[in-house]
C-alpha cells in the first residue's frame, strides 16, 4: 500500500514506468545550468553514454551531499603546540640509552606500562601476579581485580603464604577486589562496575594494578577475543593508568597456538610488553608448585632484553629465564616465587664451567683424565684404541659418548699426546698399542694441566716427580732424594 501511495506501483500492483527516468531528470536539473551544459556537451562528443551519465550524476550528487554535511560540522579551534604553549623540555626526565630495570618480579614488570602475562592454566600466572603485588606494597600498594573466580579469601590466603603480614592484609596493602560481587551489591553490570573502579583508580593510582583475566573482562563487555576492536576497547580502559603506573593483564593461550596469546593480534600490538609462560618438565619435586620458562613476545622499550635476556637473544620469542613457585615451611619460611633471568643463568653457567675447567672437573677434562689414567695404568703393555673407545662409551655421570664420536675423540686425543711426547704408539701383533712414555713433560703444554692435575688429585706437580716410561716414581730415602733422583748410579 505504501508503494502504491508513493506511486511506485499502479493500482494493479505493476511497477510504474518512468519513475526512474523522472528521478534521474530531477537529479540532473538539481545540478544547475552549468553542469547541464557540460554533461550535454560530453554526450554530443560521445564521451558519455546513458549509463556513464547516470553514474556521473550520482557521483556529483554524493559530493554535494558530503559538502553539505561538512558545512554542518562545528568549527575546530586551532591548538598551538609551539614552544610558547608547551614550554621547554625537562632534560632530567629523559631516559638513558639503557632502559631502567623494572622494580617488580626481578625486572619482569616495569614501573609504568602495560604488561600482558599469558600462559596455560596451572602454569603459575596467579602466583606470579600476587608476588608482583607484594613487590609493589612499598611503592603505593597494589590492586588485584579478580574476575576469574579465584575468590578474594583464597587470594589473600596465597598472599599470606607468600609472606604478606596480617597487618598488611587487614589494611589492604594489596587490595583484592571482586568486581562481580561489587556489581551485585550495587545492582549494576560487571562491565560498568569495572569501568567505574578503573575511573576511581585514575584519581589515586596504586603502585601496581592486576586485571585477572582478559577473557573474563571481554566476556563482561560482551565482546570477542578474536575481534581486534573489542580487544583494543578492553585495553583502552587502562590507557591512562598505564602511563602513570604498572598494569598487568593476565591472559590465556589457545590449545594449539601456545606461542602467543589467543585471539586477535591487538593483544600483542597494544601492550608495552607481552610475556609468555611455558610450562617446563621438571623432575618430581614435592616442594615445587609450578615452573615455567619466560619468553618475551614483545618488549617495546627494550628493558627485558637489556636486563633479563642474554646478549645473543633478541626478537620474537626471546628467552627471559625461568620462574619457580615453591612451597614454604610456615611463617618463617614462606612460599617463594623466584625469577632467574636468562642472563644470570648464563653467567652462572659460564662461571661454573670456568671453575670446572680450572679444576679439571668439566666433562672434557674428566674424559681426558680417565683416558690418561687407563693408559698410565697399562704400563709397558699399553692399551689399544678400541679399549679406549670402550672406556668413553661406558663412562657414567652423563660423560659417555656414542661410539662413533668416541672413536673420533680417542683419535684426536692420542694424536695430541703423541705430538706432545706424552705417549707413543707401539706395534703389537696386528695392531698398535698406546704406551705411556713421558720423557721431559712441558708444564706449558696445553695438555699438561688437563691431565696431571686430574691424575694427582689436582695437587701441584713437580715435573721431576713424574714417572718415566710408565715406571713408578722413585721413592725418597730418609737421607734425601734417591740416587735415581740425584742422577747417581
């Protein structure tokens, strides 16, 4: 009926003819005489057919409509950003070329900025965030917003296990809040309550804010983790707070893609730092609650690389170290959350390797010492290369080598010893035997400190005390060195 009233249909319901032509003619006339003359000239020259003319008229009409709308928008007053308006730069606020190490979680979380901590359930995310809150107690306190159903009482119980005092719990030095419970008490929606709480925190920011978790936040908003706009809307709620304090958002990973937070790429693009927690396989340990490798997916200001990663690591998937959560033993020995950076671990390993090498305790030195012991104990009979290979393949304490590698190892080792005149190879039957034959050993020889300290239990060695040709060290008499030691008959 409405179409008939508007003249689109006739009384029988048949579309009226000429209505489209009438609309086109009206549009053409509305463009004015100048436009009509131009279009008529283009049609005469063959530059426009009827379809092209219709498209051109529609385009001009749209542009006129946009110009009309632009005229309805309010005028924007210019804002000056010159020196007179903004003032000089305070040079004391500039950072050095090396970013400062973060004050929370042994450098994992910066003093200001947004950090996304992501990992599978049970990897220790909540323990880590609570430990960060305790680090922030002396820096203005912390707020832990629990939307993940952990329970306020349970989280305070964990804080007590970590060593937070009863007085600090009673006075909410770490303020654990449940937005859903507050929303129910105030007969409001959870999302609106979260926004209201964050708005209130902007007036008095804590030292650290934890949002647990991203999934529950976006669900309260009615959005999707796969929608970049929805993800950005969630993170925009802390846009101001991240500039004045530390904000941690706890997130989860997908069942298949465990190398990044699940959902839209905005979860990586928007935060300042994105740290993945990847569960590690550990030997059975009754004291261990959780253990995870820390990997940086994003490090905007470079502090993680500067202080936690090794010098060789950078880029996507940068190893930062490991975190261990361990049981305590009462109030005097609380639970611990320990972050060991990749840089500290590498330094410790390097120092240990250097110490082991100096003492002959590193794996290579222990293999050399064992081969030297076998050769020396064989005396004048010597030992075959095959027997030395058997020694290397049968060593314990993780020192055993595969047979092919052991063959190469024995070949290289014996060749060095022969060149240094520590041993000789003697033909025996159809094969050759390696025989101990130190004539005048050179303490400066690189092989010297690797073999003899191990043989002599790492005690200083006088070359004069070394055995000759596999024979025993001549004993000393009560009157002093033996005739052999004095060079006598």
